[in-house]
C-alpha cells in the first residue's frame, strides 16, 4: 500500500519538534480525516535554515510532514513557496489515492508558515 520512502519517513521522521522563537509558524488541519500539521521555520538571509514539524495524524500525514521539511531546508522563501502538494507525494514515490489529501496538508502547512514569516517581516 505504501512505498518504501513513505514507510521510512513514517518510521524515522526527520525534523520532528518545535523551533523556539520560530520566524514563521503554520498550522493546517483536515476535519474529515483529523490530521493536523504544524510547521516551524527558522529563516536567515531569505533562506530556510531549519524546519521542524509536529503532526497529529495517520502515517501518510507524518511521512509527508517529514518529507516537506527535508525538501524545504536550504531553499529560499520563493523556492519553498513553489513546492507543491504533488511534488511532496512524488518525492515519496506516490501515495494511495485515499491518502493524497495528507500530502496536500504538508505543502499547505509550509506555505502557511511562510505567510506567517512574511507577515512578521512587514
């Protein structure tokens, strides 16, 4: 049902936790499945230097949260905004159709954290 990459990111999630005094925080949820994701950013010179996440949800939700943090680290804010829901699922070698909504949350949470960062900078 799940790819080896999904199972790896679920069993060994990367970047779990919180960043104290984060430069940006984004939280999204899906009421229909109960998944909730929160992403924390540390940004230096417009580059994402650190990303952490806390997720309450299924294995796919945890895996997509882990993967999106890996994809965002080292990217500029503009590059990170280009990360799509489809790119997260593709990086995990796909998700079952009934779990695709979970990958949507990961990219959305990252985008919310960036939006929050930009608001703080304004």
